[in-house]
C-alpha cells in the first residue's frame, strides 16, 4: 500500500484541471480527511469539491478488472506497460482520474479512467 502525504496528493492533483473552471490549483480539505482514505479535494479557484480516494488496496479488491487494466497502461515517458495505482479522484460524475506510477521508470502521471461512464 502506498502511503501518501497531503502535500504529495495536492501536488499531483495540480497535473489535472478542475471539472468546473479548468484551472489546476487544488488543496485537500483537512476537515474531511478520513482515516478510511476518503478525502475531499477542493479547487482553490472556484471552490468546487470532489472526492479523493487514497485506499487503493480496498478499491483493487472490489474492482476485479482493475489489476488487468493497470498491467496494460503504458507509461507516458518510457512506454513500458504496467503501473501502480497510487490514488484516484472523481473530478465529476463523468470523469475519474487515476494517479499512477510507472513500474519501470517511476514516473508519476495521471490517467483518465475509461471505466467510469454514467451515460
């Protein structure tokens, strides 16, 4: 299990855009940092809030297709297949972002989820 600090999650959230204002300045609302890994992210520009999930062990156990999907994801730097899931953020009802790390070069990058679709 990856242990992430609040500062690390905020830094990595800055690599995606807000679903409302399209800016990239986020924080973690400390009032909602649960010990169960359920946190609340907040856009510092428009104050939009969204869930951030840091307990990926539980998520991987309840989503049987996810380990296979992680093995197939390619690194945006070295093109190696296979990443580890660090945390995920549900930016809107139609958009979830996985924050992953390449197992080969250790590059950290966001990957939009193709599994979350509510149409």
